[in-house]
C-alpha cells in the first residue's frame, strides 16, 4: 500500500434533533464532486453534502417492512429519488487504482452472477454507532465476537456495541496516553500517545490494534488496562495494514501483523513475543492463515498473491490473474479454497489443488473488493466494496448466486459472527454513519428477535 496517500482524520458528527431539509436541489450533485476533504482518491461522496440534517434514530426490521429506508434517509422529502441517486453514484463513483484502468479490463473474464439470493435479512440500523476510517484503503475495522457483540473504530476510540442491550461503550481511547499494565519482554512501558489506528482484529476476548507508525496495542477484554504495547518497525513507511488472530497448532493463540515495510510478523498472544518475521519484495496489505495452519496467503502491492509456508516463510505457490493491488484474502473452512480481493474490482476464488486458474472471478459494482469473509460453516462468502455494496455469495451454488446488500456510504468493515447468525456492516458517512445488522434467514422463517 502506497504510503503517499492522505490520512483521513475522523470528524465528529453533530446531529440535529429534527429532520430538516435546507433549501437546495439535490440534483446539483451532477455538477459536483465529493471527496470528504481528499483531493485525489475519489472514494468519498456523501449524502450530507446535500445539507440534509437528521436526528440520530434507529431503523428496525418492522419499520423497514413498512417502507422506511433502512438508513433513515427521507427520500420522500428530497428533490431526488433513491433510484436516481443510485444510478448517478454508479456512474460517477471513481474506484481508486494503482494500476490505471485495471477495473475496466476484467469484465469479460467475470462470472455471470444471478442476483436474488436472500440469505441474511435486515434486522437493525443503529445510528448511535458511528464507525470511522483512518485510511481509505484499509477497511477491516469491524469485528463480531458473537451474534450480539461488535467491536469497531469510532474516531480515536475502540467501541463495543451490544445488539442485545443496545448499549454502546468505549473499550480503549487512543486520543490520549495508552500504556501497558502488564510486564512483558519487548513491551514499551511508556506506551503511546495519540495513536492513529489503521487496523483492528478481535477474537474471543483478545483485541489487537495496529497503528500508522507500526504500533501494536494488545488487550485482553476480560481484564482492565492494556496488556502489551510495541512498535514493530521504525521505518518511515511503517503502517500496520492488517492483523489476524488465530488458534495455533500448539494450542495457544497467535496473531499476525502485515506491514507496509514489506514484513509479516507472528506473535504469541500469551507472552506477546515475536515468533517469526518474514520479508517480501513489496508492502503486505493482508495475510490470512489456512485452517490447517500450514500456509499463509500473502497479498499486497503486487497483482500476484503468494502462498507461503507458515513455519519457514518460503514461497510454496502463487496465484496469478489480478491486475492491480490486493487488500483482502480469506480461507474457506474446507482448507483448499481461498479468495483474494483486489482493486481491479474483482474477488477471485482459487482451489489449492489447481491454482492455474481461479474457479470464479466475481466482479464488484463500483470499487475494489476491500474485505472478504467466509462464514464459519463455509456456506457463504461475504465481499465488501469500498462503499454502498456488500455481496453475499452462496458457496453451495458455486458462487453463481448472490445477495446484494445496497445502501449509501463508505464501508469501514464487515463482520460475520462466529456462529454466522449475524452480519454487521459499518457505514462511515458524515451524516448517515451507522452500523447495519442483518440476521441469517432460516428454513422455517425469519427470526425477528434473538432467541
């Protein structure tokens, strides 16, 4: 990931108590460009630019079934329809590319996907929760540890949202000083001040946050304070691009950090000691560990992805076909299917037994495949674009059928709960920031409330 791109500083959203539409015609957006303070990345365009002020309200499944917009956008009071706005956004949205025109060159390869899958049904949109994004290429900032519990970044704070109690609470605040409460070798006892968090990972009761200057902050959610702080590199281009927490073969919990200094580092989550450090020819944007813990998928500032031996760090194979840089990867629970998400606006699915060609090339609507997740039962694959669209593919239908979740706003992250019962989508927008929750549909009908 290029270190030259601007950092998006989170902004506070001051919401009004009433829905007010200030005089003006929304159709004027056809002659305007919206970048939320960025001049060249082209990934931001928000409804708030139409001077729509709205109170913070939730939208329930019952309200949505009666016709209310799931985001609470009052289309009936605006001078543009949802359909018109969607069409113009599709036409005007500019996907960020490191390789020019990469997204236009892949159309003929892509599999024709039937829409109409209905695997997850809308349950709640809460605008009390306001996800934010620090860097426009890094969108793994929402994690679910159960069907009720979600962790996400909101400005400088890691927040916890309980969909059961509808309670939002702060877990860690990085705007001030953060220092470890435990003593571990290599930990920076002085901690950090005003850390800019670029990526996040949470599993069970373990949380790891990565920073823009190579910082790592580790916390046990069942204990007060911070467990460990370190800065894994002091290079100028040190941003932590991705973190994965996983159960190791030895029985302990490990995590892996991918950095812009071309390094991938593995840590023990109990002692917080670094176990390995592998270097690659280009910045590493994402890694994922295979279910059998033998291989790592490595993707980054190169069109090709790598499969690397977890113990030795040696390259085992490559996946070749993407046209731009990749920022997402994931393994299917079966252990031989993997997926990669790329700025060429495709997610490609690969079979470890024959990597000559991908088994499926799935095209996004507007932008890069920024996040990819498989459900724990392997039935679904979730692909999130930078904005507006999340796609849920049926693996049983050989990725030939999908559900398209359609909304407006930048996506800060997407998370499936470990039991695949809930799907959460973080939306970053200056007016309509929120957390979307979808619940899995069941054979005997939709569960409108948790049992």
